[in-house]
C-alpha cells in the first residue's frame, strides 16, 4: 500500500474537493449510419432509470419516423409510444385550451407593458373569454406562453417493459436531414494515376454531438412515400465547436449486400455545414486513355436514310485499371463523382474532366468520361441505303464512311462503336469488326500522327 503525505492543508483540501465534487450527468450517446439516399439510422443510449417491469419515459429525440422506433436491448420491449412533433405556435395554442394566458396589447405604462388576461376557450377558430366574461374571436394581443406550454423539440413518449433494472435506455430509429456522397480526385501521371477518395457529408438540419458516424454505400430498398420529415432549422454557421474532419481513412466492411465505412473518432454534425472524411489513403492505378465514336444505327426501330455528312463527337474516357490482388483493385469503390487532373508544363494541376459513376465492386475497372477530344475529330457519311419489305418485316442495307483525323504528335486508336438490339449484322468493313457483346460491334482504327483514316463498313438491319 502506498501512503501519500500532504505537506500543506491546501493540498489536502484540494484532494477532498476533488473527491466530493459532483460528477456531471451522463450524456446521451449516439451512433449514426448515414445512407446515400438521405436516410439516417440513429442508435441512442439515453441515461434514464428503467425499472424492472413496465415504465413510461418521455424522450426528446428530435425529428424521427415514429414507425421505426425499437429498443436495442433484447430484454426490453416497446409496448406503446406517442410522438408529438408539434413545436409551432398553432399547436402551442392548442395546448393552452382551457388555460388563462397573458396578452400584451402593444402599449406600455411607466415602462411596464400593458397586458390583459384571457382564457383560451376554443381553436379553429380561436376564441378567448375576457375577465368580464365576454368572448371574442381573435387574439386580444400578443400571447405570452408559460414554459410548460412550449415544446422546444419533437418528443417521443414510450412505454417499455424491461426484464431487469437498467441505468439507460437504448433505442434505434430513422430520421433524415443528412446524406453523403463520394468524391474522388484522379491525378494523371505518365504511366499511373494517383487516386484519393473522400466522403462528403452535408447536413441539412441534422445535429449530432460527438457521435460515432458510419456511412453505408449500396442500394438499400425502401418502401412508402412521404418519408421526408419537415423541420425548419436555421443553419448554425457561426458555431465554432463542431468537430473537424476526422484524421485517417475510414474502416470498411461488407454488410449484407452493401459496404459500410466507419469514420475514425467521434464527429459532430451541424445544420448547414458539410463534413468530409477520407475513404482510403491515396492509391496508385494504371490507366488507359480511350477515344470512342458512337454509331448512327438506332438501338430499336427502323434504320433511316441520311443524306448529309455530319461531325460526330469523339468521347475521351480514362479507364482506371483495378485488377484483383492490388491495393486499388481489391477494395469496393462507392459511386460518386471523379474529377480528373493533369499537371501542365509548370506542374500546376488543371481539371481536364469530371465524371460520375456507379458503385464499383472489387476487380472492376473505372471508366471516367472526361468529355470530348479537341485534336481528334470524326465525320460520318451514309453513302448507300436500300430497303426491302416482305409481308411482316423490313430489311435495310446501309453503307457508311467515318473519317477520323488526328492533329496530335502521337498515334491514337479510335473505337467506332455501333450498337443495336435485335437482328442486324456487319456485311463488310475496311477494318475488322469485333463483336464485343450481343448488341455491340467495335472497329478499332489506328490513326497516324497528324494524319487521317477513312473507315468504311456496310450493315444490314431487319425490323
């Protein structure tokens, strides 16, 4: 045993003060899962005394969907609940029915506001009984409500049955007011790209204080309409106590058919503010630049005759390679928006494309559409068109030329892609036709430096 000797009375007093100082009450602990579609699942641990058997509790949980409330402990059963979200003045006046209120008439006397007393005897329409017994329609002044009539936030009253006494009540429920999306930065190098991923969490009116926050990426079904909870909250942009973006990347795990990201530390969300967090540490990825020209054949319906040569866009796509057994390829990538950057001659990064994409499973390449090419151009001309019709079907044969021009100092390969459902075929072509799916055929055309190549092909379409 260690015995500590105090050399002054002040030291002993300080220790006794520390021992007898009342401890602050336990605060409600919150864990939240934010979904892409705006749903927020909250898990709350509320420090209330729950006896064994039946008990009733009034909980200030804010806006929520009452039908989703349930206890998180197996030994607790929710036997009934009422939810009061009426925080407006009209419903405050309803609570005052049968009560006397003080009304300010607008005047003052000797610095004191002139007031009258009236009893609330009806609403819809509002009716008030004055002190002389007469009843008037319309308020006699500005009402002054007592504190017991004011409800500062929506309140849930629950009846629960517990198998044992407890010092806290753990409940889960859905609310809204926040969502999240993924944002990526792709910096192109000579042979590989540097990829960073961030989770962006805007809070419309959800307020969380020092909560554990998780983000769920996936398409989670939902039923019913009108889920959105209406609550007018002023954005607290002057608040300086909200938590900064968490340090370090989020932890990831598969849950059901979705992926869950747990942000490190505890986070506070404030209405009107946006929090960002790293999904993963920067990763390197090999990439390929692809030039695509889409065809003129309609996917369904009849094949039309065209007479004029037209300029068609050459789409630029950057394909990030995500082979399995690589850092980038082995991880799921939540859908979001990727911004593609490339350094100029002085090393300054310039935005060269912005693309959205869906959730990508491990091993799937990311195709990022960066826009249209400047120095690689294409023109298309239908050079022949014939049709033949029998009793039930029509068959059309058409010939095309696609003139591809390259003003770059390097050789480029352009993919000319025709896509159609149903019965159709390529009869002949100047470049081999590659059947890449049941509906798509591709012509890979190599275009020399500052040169031009003309692709020709004939198709037959039946509908």
